[in-house]
C-alpha cells in the first residue's frame, strides 16, 4: 500500500448530513481523503453510501455540513462545476451509448462540448480529448475491445467502460459507486489491479463497494458507516478486526461504536 501520510487532503467531508423528507440517510459523517490514495467506504445495505456520494458530487444537497475539494468549499456547487474542478464519479447503472463503440463512448465523455465534436476528434490523431480518452482506455485494459460496441462485451468489460468514461478527463478524484457489482471474482481482481494503478497516474480513488475483498484488498484506508453514521475507520487490517464492523455485517448485538 502507498504511504500517504504526508499527502495533502484532497477531499474533506465535515459533518455532512443528508435527509430525504424526515428520513436521515447520512448522519453527521466526517472523513478526509488524502491525495494519491485509494480510499474505501463500506457499509451494509441501506447504510447511506450512495446518499453520501450523491452529496459529495452535487446530485443531492446536504441538509448540513460542508464538502471541501482541494481546499475549496463545493457544498452548494452544481455537479458539472465539481466535474470541472476534477471531481468525477461512476454510477451503479451503466450510462453507455450502445450504438457507439467503446472508444467513441470514452471520447464523448472526454470532450464536454458534445457528441459531434467528440466523434470528429476520432479523425484527428492527438487532440487533448483523444489523448486522455486513449489513456483511460489503456488504464482500464480496454484496448483490445475499443472498436466494439458495449453490447458486444461481457458485463465486466462494460463496467470497465463506465470506469473509463469517468476517467476520460483525467479527474483529480474519482468516486466509484459499486464498480464491482455483478463482476465475478476474476473480474473483480482485475478491477482492483486497475484501481491501484490510478494514484500513480495522478487520480485519487474513492471506492464504494459491497465487495469487501476488493475494498480491503486495494484501499489504503477504509471508512465504515451503518444507518448513516460513522462506526469505524482505519487500515484494512484494523477494519477486519473492528468489533463494530463485525457486528454491523453479522447482525450481532455487541455493537461498540467508535
């Protein structure tokens, strides 16, 4: 694992609270994501993980707390403005264009001016958008299928196209919402290997997934929430042994909140 003790905090979440009507989905969660790290967020079903990601990326306004990215307060900022600052995300549902090739899908995501301009870049050797799209395809291991349409790929490779689309503009931080959902063990292992390569390429990773093996295997630090509250944080080894985490996942009564 990378030693990130001296790295600056890239994303700071300060007592963020998310509510839907009278339901509290995220309850005063605070965390810090160091630049150049792979940071994990886990929790049982309904723990509030996606609600927290929606708040961090601007898709749902928090009812309390602050979100700082690169030292800038982005709490009330629209999603597209956060994206311009270098804060990207993936979605649980695959947002792919089935009538475009993998390369075209990634290139459209790399070029915010639109589909026609992006597809025009396919005719030009090395525009900035083309270069970053090629990089995203390479780091996701999709070179061999770049000419194919998403419908011609396995589910695991389609998920990687979604990851490549999120990486297409070389973000400073990418939040990944359940990227391993539906993957088999081998596909999940290969995804983990790709994620570990991203910090060296300048992309910090915030990983949210149900695949405990993936999260504990690739992350430098892991934060655990349950019923919207933080219950543990630490290295993967500390998380494996934490009684509050064991209780949350196994449903025992001896929960010791930390």
